[in-house]
C-alpha cells in the first residue's frame, strides 16, 4: 500500500517544517487529533504515540499508533516508522521542499499491510489506506497549511 498526499503552502519551508516536526502541538492546530505524547525523546525525534479521529459524517472513529520519529532538519524531512497499533511496520515521510515562491509538502505512507492471513494486503489497499490514512493525512496537511499561511 502506498498513499501520497501533497499540498502547496504559501509559506517558507522552515515554517512548515517546524509545524510538521512539533507534533506535540498538533492537537492545538489540528482538530481531528485527539492527543500526541512522547514516550521517549531524542535530539532527532523519539518514540511518539498519536491518536486522531477519522470522521464518518458526524461520527468520529478514534485511531491510534506509536511511531519512531526522526527529524532531519538539513533536508526538511520528518520520518516515521510505526512500531505499535494496526499500522505497525508502516513507513511515513514528510518531504518539505521549496517550490520557489512557497513550499510543497509530500506526505508518503508505505506499508505491506497488517499481518492478517489472506486479507492483510487487501485490507491495507482497499480500506486502511484510502479510507483511514488518506483521510487523516489530507486533513493534517490542510491544517498545517492553514496554520503556516496564517502565521
């Protein structure tokens, strides 16, 4: 499974990168995030637990995961490896690049799917990726865009 969500933001890459890397502040700027908590901090990231809602109309469905996070300031990249939750084994990359007059953000999720016999890959490609991951990722990018452009 591979999902790619992109957005163009009318703000400098440094500002966008700071918002992407400062995940503990996400619940304040992203209404679909329930909480973000570091379990272990490191200079380049750490172990972070996150929870967000995937809304189905007025009904919120809570999701959660635990990731090993690596922040790479030189390349404006934030990398995650999911180590807990249904998406264990997923790799996520925030790629933040100048496009000359602003910033282009590419958010890439790659995953082989859950370790469910026979249906794991199908579940990842047909449900988890498009219904949950894309929905939450696109709302996350929209919220970061809103905040970066209003700063």
